């Protein structure tokens, strides 16, 4: 009797239904001038990962080519690429077992990677870096090898300099702004985060390096 009372008295902290993302099911529209193909990767060059003591091999890649370049997305064996319209206007990403936790977790991720590759090769990705602080600015210059270098003036007794990675273009509409452009979204955001690491936004004066629409909530200093 006591056991049944205990079972009926349990309350749930949340009454909302557990909802899974279905972004993997959405078809991807292929832009004009963009083409794609699926290529096999030789076994000696294949990457792999482990999930719950199971090893998955990335033995194929989706090659997306457009006006701005070409990008490759590696996919495992359980990912299938289809043409729902029978032409190259759309891409549909499917998995062999939609209810499998591992396959479902990678479903939306790979779909987003292919979508970003199509946008990147046709329109490109960009990230805006904003410098907030007295005298904070960035200067684009050349090094001895002729490479583009971003020099940061952010209040240090030295000037940090970062070489612009291949495939990225960095411009400065004004000394307190940097615009990073490229077809690979991951590389664009990674380089923006590397610049931000040199002077993260601080919450007391609101100074630092901000990426895209980043904001910070200001705090009051404790005065004794």
C-alpha cells in the first residue's frame, strides 16, 4: 500500500513534451551555379570516430563546387544522399535507422554542414569583428612572405599579429571593424574567435573584441 502511494505522489518538474529537432528531414535547395557529387575515400585516408564502443568510418565525401570554390563534407556509411525532385535542384539527407541515437545525432549535423557548403560556395560566409575600447583597432598589413596579417592594437605592450589563413579575405571598413569572408563557415568563425581570444569582452566597462552580434551585460563594481 505504501509503495503504491509513493508511486502516485511523484511529480514531474516539466510537463512539456520532449521534442527532437527534425532539421535533418528538411531538403536542401541547391543554388544556381552549384553542383555536387559523392566520392569514395580510400580506406587509408578515411577518418573514423567511436560512439558507445562502436567504430564508424567516414568512407565517403560530398563535394560541393560553386563560383567561390569547392568544399568537402565527409559522411559515414549510414548517411544517404537523394534527389527528391530527380534533378540537382534539391538534396535530401537520410539515415538508415532514424530511431538510432547515434545516427539521429549526426543527421542534422551533416545536413547543416552540406547546407553551409552550398551557401558558402555560392554566396560566401562572413563574420564581423568589432573593437570596443579607447585606441582599440586592427591594422591589415603584409609580412615578409607577402601574407596578409592582422595586427591588433588592444592596449598590450606588444602587438599581436595573426596570419590570415588561406581561403579567407579580411577587410577593414574602419579601424574598429574587421570583416572576415570565406566560403568555409567553420574557418571564418574560427578565425574570428582566435582574434576575440586576445581580448575577450569584460562585463565592467564593456571593453573588448566582439564577434557578430555579441553583447555583454554590464556589472557594477563592488566598492568597499
